[in-house]
């Protein structure tokens, strides 16, 4: 599968092509200098035309919190298929739990392609009010936990 990608400039880290099925690492395209307990936005320096019917989901690499104390503020970044203009660069918003300095080019995140709900369902969703009386209660949120 070919995907059109634009790198912001010649110093932007290139994505590594991988075998089918694996998550693809994403590097930050600028240095991070964050103080403890602060929000930090970072440019990833890539823009893409995702294949029709797909979106991308971005999550942190498992080492990112341990090594740098960074938490991805939105938990999962969703790149919509329509986010495909020449200046639609991918970005990430972190919460820094401690003071940290990280150089440009460090791979903090990873992404994978996911079929959009619309392309999977192929029909519109309608919400119809109903008391669900034919179903059995599970006991409420958290009731199966320890
Ligand atoms: O971690 C992220 C999340 C989003 N985006 C880009 C791609 C996405 O298509 C666009 C809009 O994101 P989203 O729909 O999650 O944002 P929103 O909070 O709903 O705001 P908007 O009104 O900009 O859609 O921003 C990123 O680059 N990184």
C-alpha cells in the first residue's frame, strides 16, 4: 500500500517502512523543554493523505512514560482521513509530570491505520430511544471489578 507523505523539511525524521501489522514509530520534530506539571505541544513534522476509509490512531510508545514522565493528554490521537492538507501536520499534546528535555528526532509515539467506522458499517447510525426491558442488568459500572 502506498501512502502520500510530506515531511516538513529535510531534517524531519523519515518514517520507517515496516512489515504489515506492526505499529509505526513517530518522532518529535522539535526539541522538548518542559517544566514539571506543564502541558507541552509538539510538532511531528509529517502530513499524510491516508488511504480512503482509514484513519490513524496515535498512542505513546510504552517507554515514553517510564523514560520521560510524559503522558499523552488526549490518551489517543485520532488523525481523521480529511486531515490531509499540505500544512495538516500531525502533532501531539503531552502532560509533563516532571521537568524534562528531549531532543528533536526522539521517537515518543507510535501509530497504526484503523478502518473508519463509516467504512466498516456501510450504513448510518440512528439512535432510537428504548427502555431495554428485554435485557438483564449487569450490576452497574465497576460492579465486576475487584
Ligand atoms: O493527537 C492529535 C489529535 C488530532 N490531530 C489532528 C488530526 C485530526 O484530524 C485533527 C482534529 O482532531 P480532533 O478531531 O481529535 O480534534 P477536536 O478536538 O475534535 O477539534 P477540531 O475541531 O479541530 O476537529 O487534529 C493531531 O495531529 N494529533
